[in-house]
C-alpha cells in the first residue's frame, strides 16, 4: 500500500534538535520504502516557500508568524487556506504531526480531518499533571488528539503518560522508539587522551538536571501521577546536580576531567562553579555543538553522564553507548527502557546517588573491568536504526488507512464528550472550519494531478 504522507511540525531544520532530526531521518527512510513524503513547517529567516533537500524530499516553509519558542501563533482556522492547498495539491492521504508543543502540527491535523484525511501523531515528551501549565497543556492536547486515528510514543513510559494526559484508548497508541545512524557513532581510540574524561552533552536547562526556585513549589505539590510516571522518588530542592557533582568528583580524583557540550540559561551556574573551585583546566565548556561534531566529542571521553529529571527517550545515551562510553544516568522516565541493564549505570535523581554511581564506574574504567568499546558498539548498533523505525511506522500508516474517513457527525460526537463548555466551543470551531473549507472549495477550487491528467486526456481525444 503506497501512502502520501505529510510530516508536520514547528520544529525542523535549520533548527537543531531531537524532533528535527527525527522528522528528517524518518522521512528519508519512508521515502526509501516507496512512499511519497513532504514536510510542512514554518519559515526560518530567509527560508520561505518550497525547498528541496537530499533525496528529493520537499519541504514547505510557510510564511507564518512565530509567537514563542519557535511555535506559530495559534489561530485554529487561520492556517486553513495554505494547508488545504498543499494537502490537496500533493494528494496527501496521511498527515503525521510531531511534538505536543507544535501548534502547526495540531492545526494541520485539525484541518486534515475537515478534508477527510487520516492523521497520526507522535509525542516526544513527558509532562506532569499537577502544575498549572501542565493542566492547561494536557487539556489542549486532549482536545486536539480527540480526533486522530493513531498516536505514537517513543517509550512505554511515554505511552502511559500520553494516554493519561490526552484520555486516549491505549489500543490506539503505538510504541516506536527513536533511532540513530550507527555508522556515524563508531569508536575511535585515537581521539582519547590519557586522563579520564567525563562527557556531558545536554541543553543546560531545568529539566536536564537544574532545579530553579519556581520548581520548588511545583515539586512540593507533585501528585501521585507525577511521582509514578516521572519516577521522581526523591527530589533534592535548591541544588543543581551537575554543579554539585563536578567539584566533588574533581576533589576525589585528580586525573578526571569534564567536557560539557550544550548551551542554555544554566551555563552561567557551571561557569561560576568552575570559577569558585578553580577548575578551569579540568572543566571545558564547548557551548552549542552541531550534531555532526557530536561523535568526535563523544570519542574523546570514557564516561557519559546524563542528569535529566525527565526523559521520554534519551537519544544521547544511545549515541554515547554506541561510541563505547560507559553511561551513567538518572533513572527517570523512559531511560530504563533504552539500554540493556549491563550497558547503563542507573541512579536515583539525587546528587548522592549519582556520585556513588560515578565513583563506581570511574574505578571500573581504571581497572578495565568494563566491556571494550568495540563490544559495546556491536551490541548497541543494531538496537535502534532508522530503517526499523520506518518499517514499524509504515504499519501504523497501513492501520490508519483502513480506518473510515472522518465524518462531520462523528467529529461532533467525539468533541461533545470533551466537556459541556469546552466541547461545545470546539464544535463551533469544527462547523466554522467546515463552512470555510466549503467556501474555499467554491472560490478557490484545487485540481489534483489526476483531475489535471484526465482533463489533458479529454483535450487530446477531442483534438
């Protein structure tokens, strides 16, 4: 079965991130399976309109206003004219939205249902349940995902989290992990120095192991679900994990250094820690690192440290293990599912637990009581590859194709169950969207390629 798929998200290249790389790699592999794939995102600086990337992958950069954090301004129906033209011209059969944060993905899936197109959504993140922002975000997510055919999560923990947040049927949610290109992450001994090096590759923000004062209040009000699905059994308030770990490790081991790649609001804290303890020669801050340089940096190290407080699926630890590094990580979210137990050293999200795990691994590395880099690479490389992810995603597309086309009456019935107030407001938007679509069909009819070819054949016959 051949599909015409539109990957949609606010996050795509030239922006750098996990969602952006996931969309690009998945699109290339789905193209190789014989399907048609396009990508729809908003404009980035001078990149506007239709662009072609490698593998003849077409990307539509739409001239939409970016409101906050690379997301467009929510308009519900304002994007319909452009989205309708693209989906009908390209004869799209499945719209695949990515990321809970992406307004463009949600609005495009909403319009796709109006046009009778099936939809699939991939959730890349974990959310809490107790603070105000999470409650509002979860309710919005529930409204937008009420009408989708299937959802994809990157881990089983992420699936449980999404099912609870969006009130979805677990049977309609699939688990398909992220992947890497193993050929890029090959162990290279020549890059390593004589001193033992701990590598940290992460955005220096709160959820990657930095706790802010505003988060103390949220943590005090964490309910059962945040405790259960984010696995925060203990929470150290008022500290920053990495800032506490660095001086303790450097004090205990004279031959251990740190190499930190990534940028963010908490970089200043790490710089202050380095200044306070006079560790300029032992702690190197690289700032933002392009993805193509990540393998070279990882091959310099011996141990990879991850201090995230929440992760749906941590790609960084897979990349590090594929390069042969010993991985020390907090046991939160979907991280325990990612690697075999003997290839990762898990710790509770507390400084004491992380330090003890680091001390044990440092001693083992020095005594050469760990698997060789080549052995780790051979075990990790086949676990997560993009061709496998593409084939599993193709099965989801096939299942969505067999679902009946969305009908207006069914959509109204689904949204009516979302609540007596918000449900009826959504029904008004659905009816208005259908009316606007009918108006556009009358004012600006879009001819598909089949209609154009049929029209040309008729002209040839008449001539």
